[in-house]
């Protein structure tokens, strides 16, 4: 298998190779007599432009010209007429999104000819279409070592006729979109091999700006299915324009960075596939394109994923991601939520595999080692935590599980109970970070004494140290050993500093859950 290309430089290579921008070569493309003749044949009003509706016919005219002058040609330039969607992409890339000039048409045709050569190299079996295996190999040979299932998702997102392969015009759409992603990467990284959160934020905003012409063009076409623009990021994709948050980039890097506070190009590629999938899912839920989801829409989101969660838990989840206290989940906040809950969904099979539908405290300890829900970016690094102790896991099972007949207390957690545990731990971790005044990843007796005093609970340091000794033999409390025992036993949830971590069911927009 090809290794990740870490040599730096532009990513426009292999599958993503672009035309030369050398002035002489560019001038030759723009004055191609055959191309200009085809353009003029369809510029009926002699305005110097052709529109999207005329573009497909003009491209076919070039095809016929090639066949007339080369009767023995076996490899047709355009095996079938281009879809309107493809024409929208081409007009957005080379024109103003609605029409093309003569020189722009010539540039477009040379670009398409270049893509046809690349397409033929990828189409190893000369079937006239590209399979998932062929596309995966092309990604690898281009230095992009992404998993085959990720490449399969890329292919499916452009396979308009659901044939299971990419025909040439579908391949053109894919290249045009990924050209935008690669250009944004190249500008942000300046030849470096990785990208940090602040640069990723720059990339996402640049992608939105570069996609704006094609987004607008697709939305103007009555015969283009709505779903064709749902997976794209562009500035006016919602009624209210909102920039991405820096925190969203941190969550994405935690999800795809494999423990590092940066992404390689391959990880960036996998992230984009995930983002497109989430954008499509969000648009299907957000029927009025408002750019936000209310409580009922969020409930339907989880139900559509097969997660019949208690309404109160859905409300708590929504509140925990509603950073601006708007009472709704905007797309940016939805991405943060999706990063977390996509990982949770991958763990559901652990519960269904059990005859009882429950996992034990031992299973819970193992499961905590597989999820990154509680990871945070702190002081410029991805902050992880040490493993949960068996004792802490037994506490959680007893607190949140439902005892079965014959059990004095719960011995296992069902799926919904596990999700409730996760919400609880997120709040507990927020409280813990408030206690960690020295920011060393552990709470000392002094830290705990200061935190309690801030809550109006005044004790001598000796008493506080005795409390600390009840829960840990080390000279300081570390998470997760601090949670849940000390947080419950010391009743820290009643302290004023933890108020921001509690649910906000009385806030506007987050009504009491449905009965």
C-alpha cells in the first residue's frame, strides 16, 4: 500500500494534476481554432457568450468535429452528453457561473481534454468508467493514503445514476470540487505537510467562498436535483451566513488527527468526506434552509439514525452544543455534535451483541478506551486522560443502570443508559477542569480548597486533604478518578461555579421535553 506522501509542496499531482499555467501554453489554449469555431456556432446572438443550456451542445459539437477529422478514433472525448450539473460546475470554474466567453470556453475544453487523459489512465480495464478499486488506486498513487471505504464514499457522492462506477462527466464533477479543496490546502499550508486548527478554519472559509459560484449556479437550475448542492459548502448555503467556529476545527482534528493537533492531507481528505455527509444529513433535516435545527428536528435526527432516545436526553444534548444560546443547533454546532455522536453510533453494536442488551462495568472500562468524547484541546495540545478505574466504572453502572430481577443494584448498562452516562461525564469533566486551577491535568488539595471556597464552602485545608485522601492514594486527584465519586459525595453540583454545566431547560428555544 502506498504511504502518506510527506514531501510537502502542492497536492496537484497524479489524479489531481492541473494544466500548465505557463503564459505561452495558456495563450495557445485560448486561441484554439477548433474550439473557437464550436463556440461561435452556438453564440447565435453574437454576444460573445454561451450559457449553461448551450454548453453541453457546444461540447458535443467539438466531439463531432473530432470524429469527422479522425474517423478511426476509438476513444471518444465525451462518451455521452454532459449533465446539467457538470455544466454548472464548468461554468462556475471557468466563467461567472452562468455563461462563458470564447477564451473561457477554450480553457474549459483544454481542461476537459486533460481530465480525459487522466481518466483513461485510471480506467485500467478500459471499461469507460472508474470503479471504486480503480479510484482508490488513483488516490494512493497521488500520495493520498485514505481508506477504501472513504474513497467509496467519495465515488458514491458523484455517482448520479447509481451505476456503482463513475462515468467521465461524473469524474469531471469530482475533480472540479476537489480542485477547490486542494487549492485551499495549498494556500493555507504553503508547502507544509500538515495543517493546524487555525489554518483549518481558514481553509473551510476559503472553500465556502470558492464554492459560492457553483452553489448559486446549481440552485438556479430548476432541473438540477436539490441533493446535488446539499453536500457542498458555500457562503450562501443557508438563509443566515455564519462562519465556522474555531472550536469546530478542534473537534474535527480530535476526530481525524489520531491524537495529534494537526491533520495530514490524507486525514484532511477523510474529514472532507465526513463533512459532506454531515452537510447532506443536516439539509434533509433543515427543510426550510434556515441553517438551524430546533428540538423536534433534532429528535427526528436521532430517530432517523435508529436511536430512540428519551426526549429529555435529546434536549440535554442540544443544550450542551448550543454555544450561542440561540435555542437551536446551527450547522457549525451540528458538526461538533456529529463528530461526537458518529463515534457513539459506532459503539452501538457492542450492546446488541450482548444477549441482555447490556454491558458490564468491565466492558464499560474497555469502551472508554475506544472513544474520544471527553478529549479536549487545551493549551495547544489534545488533552487525553488516563484510563477509568474499575471502581469508577462500577459506580457509573450502579448510578445509571437499571437493576434486573434479582440484582441489588445494576450490574450493567443498556445503550440509552450508556449515552446518559456520556452526557453526565461531559458535565463532570467540565467541573473537573474548573477545579484544575494549575492546569496540570490533576487536582491538588490546594486546587480543591480554592474551588470549594469559591462555592461558599469553607473548610480547612486539612479537612479538604482528608476528603481527597478518601478517593485517591496519590497526592492529587486526577480525572477520571475524580469522577464520579468526589463530585457526587462532595455535592459539588450544588456549587455556583458548576451552574454553567447544568441543563438549561428553561431557556428560550429549549422547551420542556415532550412527555
